[in-house]
């Protein structure tokens, strides 16, 4: 196996993102050990070094206070939809929680939580998600164990650019699709979780940042691998963790640190998303984004072409033309259709410029 391996040449490697070339160069022989991270036991000093480096890089990049634990878990964002209530619903006697539902992912989280306690859905009447209801109108329950929201709704393109005030109730957020896209004041939260696969690495690992004093109150039925206190006590090694995914997280965090950290990402993400929103806003209704301007996501930009329901012929032509230029994954989520531009940290300003130019060209041709 080792003999048939052909690394990409230096010339070729300049076409690949830094993290992938680094992973490739270390794939067969990590750190001179003669084995791959893929082959390594999670109990070895080398893997311990990988996971502790990933944690300390994350602590540095997000300025995570000492009284918070960082956990590397499995089960994705969906796993956390169950883990959050199983661990935190019992924080108060009433076993209830407030869920601010602003799109697909917070709706799913609320539905899962209903299995484990009383869920108060804020503004349950919404059937189309185009904004965040005015926070002064939220009927929050002071005896809730926590208030939950999704910081960036990946499907609907709705992002919170403020941290909700809960009057002292523990705040929990799903940052799966905007984690590390900007600085965040971790101390305002009881818990933040994020699946790695958008901004931090590859699928398989989910990062949980949890305030230490919230640990140890899980329901006794909580599965061991979803129990934050158990994972914290065992440094996320209660069972075999997704070792290679954690290694990739470490590489992405190193890349992030070497490229200006969350301040720079914030600046770039604002710049990139403005380029696309500018084209939409100046298209005289040819491109239509249904989301309120105040909470338009910098990560995911959904829009329709032609009219609010979408001219499916034009949209298909748009996707085909983009694909010919090497721009892929622009199709909107299957539940809403249309187009969706995702501008995660790994997308460059130049790539975004190319897309904006293509959108203008398409507009001129078809308007
Ligand atoms: N939350 C958000 C914001 C998401 O975007 C997703 C997936 N795209 C999930 C949760 C679910 O994550 P997973 O597929 O890892 O379970």
C-alpha cells in the first residue's frame, strides 16, 4: 500500500487548499512515526497531542474562559438536538425549555427536545422563515432550564447578529454553520455546539463548549456517549473518538490561526457576503432573497431567480452555467429549492468575486 502511493507534485499542490495538502503530506507517515493518523490508536501519546492541540488552539481562537470545557463528540448537530435536553432540561425542576424557532434546524431541535421535557416554542405560528421576530415580543419563561436558538439557519439563510438577552436563563446555541466565522463572547453562553463539517473540518466530530457548572445534571437515561459530564471527565475519550476528523480540526485551526483568526474571518465573511447581496439588491428584482435585511446570513445566501416562487427554467440554466465554470453546490436545500450560495471560511474572496461576476453576466443576459 505504501509503495503504490503517489503524492501530488509541489506544482500541483498549489492548486489545493493548505489543509488538504498538509493532510496529504502527512497521510502515510504522520510525524515520522511510519504510520498514518488513520491507523493510530486514540490512546497513544501522539493522538493525545493531536486532541490537546486542537483544544488549546480553539481556546486561543475563541478566547474560551477557563470555566468552560471543550468536548469532541459524535452524532453531529442532530446528536446534540438530543444531548442538549438530556443534559440540561433537568437543570430546573420544571423540566422545560424555550426554543426560538427561526428555521429548519431550530425546528428540528425543538421537536427532538419535546421527547425529554416541556418545550415552549417562541412564535410557533411561523410557517415561512424570513426573519427573527422582535426579541422584545418573545414570551420567554423565567423558569425555563435554558433558552435555545440556532445562530445561523443554514437552509433559510437567517443569522443572529446579536446575542439574545434571556434575563439570566442559560443560553444554548447551535453554531454548526457559522462557528469561527467571527469572534464570539463565549461567556454569554451556557453551551455552544457545532458540527465540524462546515467551518472547522470534516464530518464526524461535533464540538461542544459547555460551562463547567452545568455538568452533572443529566437525566439518568442519557446515553453515556452523549453525557457531557462523562465526556468531560474522560477528556472526550470515553469511547473511541473520530480520530481522523479531530486531526483535520487541528489542521483547520492551525490554518485559521496562521490566517488572522476570527477577526480576519469576520472581515472576509462580511466582504464576501456583501459582494453577493450587492448583486441581489441591485438586480431590480431579478434575484430575490426573501430574508429581512437585518438578519441576512453571511454564510448561506438563499435566493430565487425571476420571481419569489422561482423561475425553475432560469434557475436550472443558472446552475448549469455555474457548473461549467467550476462553481458547484449552488442548488438550494431540497426543502426550499432555488439557489443557495454558501460562503464558509474556506471560500476565498476571489472565488466569491468570480461568482458575483457570473451572477451579473447572467442577469444582463436574461433580464
Ligand atoms: N444544525 C445546523 C445549523 C445545520 O446546518 C445542520 C446540518 N446542515 C445540523 C444542525 C445537523 O447536523 P448533522 O447533519 O451533523 O446532524
